[in-house]
């Protein structure tokens, strides 16, 4: 049970899979749940792979559309919501930290949010169609794995700036050395599995991570749940597009 509780917390947070849960959260288990972000990314990827295998006799565009819809439903559009809020905040914040944080809390979506979500979804759809047409089904596993690994690394290396709530508690109780090991192991597995494409993947995913993290630190001094979600979406999309190119 000591390992199961943090896993179930992470699974309930990152997906909409039915998770039985009756116990109250405790701070230690909430912090340890971050250890399971990369494995849950792997689980999401395996479910996408299995769905595509089941649809393998269908047209490529239909498969890509169904996979994308399933991907969004499986995660409850959690990270897309973070992307939308972040896009509005960065455009409407005018470089001001407090204004940016205020907009991040606003549940309403403006034009920047809608455009950002549309661009990410259309890029994912096009990249999925290209990847499936090339018969590279294994890449479906790589994108969500790297996205959740980046999420773990972000919490590991970046201050959480929103006081109160689960995000601050999670950040304060991270098991840092074990989380660093899990994240590096996930990266090593992902890069090893891509063979000759490993350098290209490292360049794209690492560049997105470092660039977006620098933007967060420069604007708001760290990260929030919304900006972390935006990071996941951008890295997933960038990896898909990069691999579809090569």
C-alpha cells in the first residue's frame, strides 16, 4: 500500500481512469505521487498504442482523429486547460507578474487561449496522421512519456509560486533524489528506444523544456499548475511534430 497510494494519486490527477479512493490525502503520499508521472505517461502511451492497433485496418486520418479524441478524453483535457490559461496570461499579462498570476486564476478563456488550443490540436492531428502513415506506431508511447517526465523535472527544478493548494504541498514534499533518478531513467529509456533519432529528440524536447522554463521563471518566478500543464502539451506536440519530420 505504501507504493499504491502515491500511484493512485498520480493516476487520478493525470488521467480520467476510474480510481477507487476513499482515504484522505496526506502530504507525504502527495509528494511521492510525482515519482509515478513518467510511468503514467508510459501507460497513456501504451493505451494509445493499443487503440491504434485495434484500429489498424481503418484509414489513417480516422485513426489519427480517434486517437487524438481518446487522448484528450483520457487526460480530461487537464493540460489543454493549463495551456489555454497560460496563453491568455502571457498575452494579457503585459510582462507584469501579478497581472499574469491573476489571469492564470481566471477560468474564462480569451482569444489567445482558443488559438493556442486549436494550434496544438491541429499540429497533433497532422503529426499523428504522418506518423501512422509511416507505420511508426511506437512513437505514440514516446510523446506522453516525455511530456510527463518533463512535468516531473519541472517540479523538481522550479519553484512553485502559487501559495496554498495541492500544487504547493506536492512541490514541498517531493522525494527529490528518487524523482531525479526516475526522470533520468525515463529519459534514458526514451532516448535508447529511438536509436538514431535520439539526438534529435533530446534537442527538441530539451530545448522546449529549457525555453519554457526560462519564460516561466522570468515572468512569474517559477511555475504553477497551469504553466506546468502548458509545458506538457507543448513538449508532447513538439516531439510528435519533430518525429513526423524525420
